[in-house]
């Protein structure tokens, strides 16, 4: 079994949007055969130390973090529109990251 891929999603309160993205990405990646766990956090808690524990960061919107993340950053906001055609490219990008990590 491939190692679990750890993702983090962040939004203002760490409750609504980030949880919707977390649930959607976990469900979609499971369907695609990837072992993914996504945590939802408040954007104010995102720092370099936090991101060091994850394989990719799912943003709701472009946010100035005042540092450059060392992990892939995926703009996941389109998932919230609940329009499959808009969410598909986000899922594909996350899957690309999963496949790269699984190949290591």
C-alpha cells in the first residue's frame, strides 16, 4: 500500500470552505485509488512549519503567505462552485501530485 499523502486546505475560519474542499478531494482521490488525507485549517495558522508536515497545500484563493511554500500549491477554490467541469482540473492537478509522490 502506498504511503498516505497528506494535504492541507485552509480558509478564513478553517470550518466551511476548507472542509468542503477536504471532503471533496478525499472522496475524489479515493475514487481514483489514492490514499489521501486532507486536514482543514484556518488561513492564519498556515506557516512554513505547518506546511512542512504536508505534501501539498490546497488554497481557496490566492493568498500572500509572506513566504514561498516548498510544497505544491493547488488553487482549489473552483471545487466550491459545485460545477464538475470547474472542479475536474483541480482534481487532476491533485492527482498528478499524488502520482508523483507515489512514484518516489
